[in-house]
């Protein structure tokens, strides 16, 4: 595995890899890798012979009161995991490489970015879209893989790629979970032992709401019960628990088409997100 930090070296390495004519996959990450990330790498291997993984903690998607400085960074361990998985290139640009002096461009995707985390974290998805389009242009993959845990992010990226006529496939990979059901996240490392136990209320509340809705219960009642369950387990604030159209993320009050139930809330100092598919009878 080559670990590269500047664009000329990256481009030279990519040209060499592409010389065999085989497809190339990109897995963008912010590091602090866990089994969820490695599932993306494993899925990438099913789509392409060559795999590039990027690690870049993107300052443009963090708000002024968010955890940029505290976000876990452990490049050496991440590199060991990726090398063992057979990754071809680890792309680790610095902030100066990604956003050099004079950088003045922001990519904004309206519609799918405007509710949910777009409302709770203003500017977040502009930062996501900007860094992702840069990574896609730098690596020029045939396929790029993103986890469904960040479901709104996946929807934003799919919309951007379609709107800009970009010649690649975006593949969503199902959320990877711990044995007890908590969605894997680098931010789980922030949780105390007690918070980690209470955090299970998030997937359980979403799961119970899904069961109620799919049995014919009202969306409003199911969501109200989920919010009450989160509050009872110490989540505060609860940013949202919302049923949305699975494709457009438009809010839904009646389960009459494939949907996604999404939730975001903070426990202690850690903000967790999760989502689950909900289908009409």
C-alpha cells in the first residue's frame, strides 16, 4: 500500500494503477477506522480490483461548536488496518493540500440537504459536498462507496453526482452495527460506559417506531413514542426523529411509500445519528 500526501504523487500512482484497465474504487473517510469502514473497503473489493481509501478530517463540515479538534485521529493504526485489507493507496492530504491559499469555492446541494442535519448543523452539507467532489476529482474512481448510517449525506452525494453528470457509481453500504445494535461510529469512542448503555435507546426507539408504523400505527404516534423513549434515556437535545421519503428525504406524515426513519440526538457530549428503512404494508 502506498501512503500519499501530495497531488502529483497521487496522480502518478493512479496513472500506474489504471494502466491495467481494471476499475478503481474510492472509500472516503475521516479516519479513526472501525468495522463499519472496513465493510466499505470489503464491498469496494466486490466492485473494483483497485481500492483507494482517503483519510481527511474535513474542517469545512464542522460547525464552530463541534468536535473538530477532539475528533479522533490515529493514522498509524488506520494504515495498518487498510494495508491488511489489501488497499492499494491511502490518500492522506493535509488541509493545505485540500484548501490551498486563495481557495474560494463552495459546492451546495439544495433540497435533500435542507432538513434534518442540514437544519441542525448549518453549512455542514456544503462542507461535505465540497470535499467529496474534490476527492472524486482527485481520484477519478469508477465507483465510490459511502455508508448508509449517514443517510442524508449519501442522498446529498447521489444528488450532486447526478446533477453534475459525473461518470461514476455511488454505492451505499448498509449500516454496520455492534452486537447490541448500536450503529458503529468513530464518535462512539466519546461515550462513557453508562452513556454507551443508554445510547442503545436510539436504535431501539427507531426499531419500535418502525414496527408500529408497519403494523398500521400513525406516524405521529410512533415518532412521539420514540422521542419520549430517547428523553427517558438521557438524550438531550433531541434534534429530530423524522420519517422521510427514502429517495428525496421529503418529510412524510403517512407511510404510503418506501421511507426512512431518521434520528439524531445528543447523549452527554456526543451527538449520535441513526436511521432505519420503513416500508408500507
